C-alpha cells in the first residue's frame, strides 16, 4: 500500500511552519483583502458611486505589480534564501493592511497601498512553490533526514548496518566484481527471509512505497499544500471577514473596518516572526542571507569549484529555458497558468453568471449601489452554494491528487495521468456550465449545474496540486554539466572499509566514468564509487527553485489578467457562457500538451523495452530488488 504522507527532509518544525505559516496564510490575507476592499471604499472612504470601477482598477493594478514582483522575488530568494523572502513578504503585507485603511481617497492613496500589498503577497505566494522542494530534498551528502543521522550513527557504533550478508565479511568488499555483485543481487530474496530477525538494523526491507524519494514525496506534499491553501481561504472567510461585524456593536462602520484591518495586519506581522524562526537551517538554505543579495552564497558542496556569480538575468533566462526543454517544467508552468485562471473562473465568473441570470429573469434588479446580498439574497445564496460546493470538493480532493501524483510519478507511461484527468474534468465541467440556461438546480435547464461545479472544483485543485508536484520533480532533476564529460552508470557502489559495513548501491544519480587524476590500486573498486553527493560534472536545479517558482507565479498572473479582461469583455459582448468556454480552451490546451508529452514518453518506453528484450536472458523479465540495498535488478 502506498503512503499518503510524505517523508520530510525538513524538521517537523520546518514542515509545520511551511504548511501553517506559508501555505495557509499566504492565501488568507489575499482572500481577506479581495473580499473586504469594497467595504473600505464604501464605509471608510465614503464613496458610494463607481465602486465596481474602483475595485476593478485596484485588482488590475495588483496583478500588474504581481507580474513583475513574482519572478523578482523568486530570483532574489535564490540569493538570500526563501526564509528571508517569506518573512519580508508577511512584514510588507502587515504594514500595507494597517496603512491601507488610513488612505483618504482611492486615487492615488488606496492604489499605492494595494500595490504595496501586492509586492508582499507576491513574495508569499511565490515562496509556496519555492519552499516545497526544500521540504523533501536530500541534505548535503545525498541522504535524507530519515536516512543520514541514524544510519551514520549506527554505522559508527555497530559497523555493519548496510551489510549484504548475515555474517561478518572475511574479505574486503572493496574488491566487488560485477560477477560477485550479480550473485549477491540474485541471492538477496533468499536472505530477505531472515531480515525480520535483525530488528536493530536501520535498513530493514522496505517496499517501493516506503523508499525515500524526494520527487514522489514532493508530489505527496503538494496535495497537502493544496488542502492548506483551501483551509486558508476558509480562515479568511470564516474568521477575518466577519471581524467588522463582531467589532461593530459599539463602533461605527468605518472604525470597525479599520480595526479589523489592524487586527489582520498584526496577525501578518506575527506570522512573519513565526516563519523567520520556524524556517531556520532549511536544507540547502543554511548559507543564504541578505548579504548575498548581490553576491553568490558559498557552495555547500566541497567538491564544487568556485564559479562566477550568475546575474539575475541569467537566472531568469535559465528558468525560462527549462520551460522549453524540460517536460516537467513545461507542464508546471502551463498547469500554474490554468490553476490560477481556474481560481478566478470560480470566484468571479460563477457569481457573475448567477447574478446575470437573475437580472435577466427580472428576479433581481440591476440598480447599482446596493450589494448583491442586499438586493437579491436568493442570487447571493445560490452563488455562495455553487462556489462553496466547488471549493469543498477541491479541498477534499487535494490530498488524493497528491497521492495519485506520487503513485504514478515513477511509472513513465502513466506519470502524467492525474494531470490528464484534471484537465479533462476542466474541459467537460466548464463547457457544461457555459451551456446551462439556468444556474439554479431546481429550475429547468439547471439540472446538471452541481455536476458541472464538482468537475470544475476537481479541475482546479488537480491543476494546482499536479503542477506543484511536477514542478518540484523538475527542480529536483539532476542534469549533466557537459554531455561529453562522463557517462551515466546504472549502478553505483560505495564500498565498505576493511570489510566493515556493506556496499551501498544506488541507481538514482549518474556518476563520472573515471575521475580526473584518479589512480588505480588494489583498493580501487571495480564498480563505480559514489559518495552520496551529486557527482562531479552533474548539478541539480535547486539553485533555481526560487526563479522557477517566480516564473510559475508569473504564468498564473498572466492567466488572471487574460481571463479577467478577455473573459469579461466576451461576457458583455457575446454570451454569459463565454468565460467558461475560454476556461475550457485553457484546459484543452493543457490536455493536448500533457497527451503529447505522455505519448512521447510511452513511445520511448516501448522502444526501450524492445531494445532490452535480448538483455534479460535468464531473468524472464521478472523485476527483483536487492533487499539489502533497495536496488531493483
């Protein structure tokens, strides 16, 4: 049975800080401001006309700033660290919320502070993506937190943690030969019968679902990130938004709204302290500080050679280039585009569709000035019900998508199946909703509205979770620095010393065929040696995780601008279902890209299987696992 919970490289405090401090509150403050900004205009500023125009202008300015701020914060986080950027983001959010209700007019006071809020919000939302790979990434030395401390400590004390045999070795395992290795691999299933007797050994046989795998764990974690962002929206709507009502018993409307902003702004400042303390010593971030804003942090890999500090433009170009050459990064960007557009489609156009229907039927009036919940409570309740059902389905589906995304991550022919399902649900759901003649499930022509919003909710959370998980897999990919510098070895062995301990075998990382300047001796192993770190000539992409997260958020911001402007225009000029057809088109484009990439992968798998049929000989195609090392042979 496959695990639902991920293995964390980060400590429990760091993981808790990420889920509660960043994933949850990054969306809470944004939802609170979007939901209450109209009350600031009407109750604090006293403006009763052109409220919709003012709200639209503020939202447009917010997204324009976010388009620039998201990639900029991502690039900066690669220098100073995600912890400092997230902390700065919450400080900016807190100060902007406090100062926003001090504005005397919409232009330019309120616009300026809304743009300042957007700068802080961009930092926090970008860090949701940037911190995720660090939660499950391997620490220095290639071992995860679950593996390294206990394994190394027991090796030092007992000296035989990872042995192949049940008895102490009488010869040095430094002289492992290919034939000897194959013999031990084939005898491993027999030895596995006696593994249960060695309870003191850390590496007791585990199945593939228990094996520490950063990309798979990142996919699992993405599901919980999606769930906590949904909970964050509920916190904003259930706790933050009603504050003026709870405070308004002995206060005026303006004072109650201002006090609620002071309280929420103070909470943001408290969260910034929580994040600053909770994300200390995050894996891979230990050496990053504000001092490195214009200088490169020292490398934590002693084998790496010093290099010239890459410019911010170089980092951005690298992240954009990966989107063109790496399928995971490509799908991550496109999935982020669709995910953010889906959020707007649900929160903006479903209520607009409902309101337009009731006005068209004459049930509600189109007189401006009154809120929809005052002028037509029935339309307000129906819009709340439909969006609530969609978000509830999304909240419940988030961990499931994370589980399925991790479940199929290592199956090359099915690795993108969850994202395919999400995109297909989006195509069907949005087309179905757009063709409805009524959003009321009790009225004629509205019988399928509940099914439509359920499919839309599944599509939204599937795009969010799968794009985050796939993007994290792309970030944790190991790339060769130069294709001609070395070859990829399918087997890497770390020998024991003087017969103490056992050889650790891995097929996860490529190694150099022959290290430069290395001399052979009797102690030189015949198989490739790997110390657990990424070998010379290879590099991962963790130094780009912030920049990649920034481009991911940039794609989402572009989707929001496109959908709000183009979708709103089509809504007024063509039909009320046009925004939903546009969203169906976005999901269809994602579906086509996923099918093309997955189809190419399937063809490669089939070809590799045909080419490898002559290499099985006595194996008969049976997959075997070395129970002492976890290697499938």
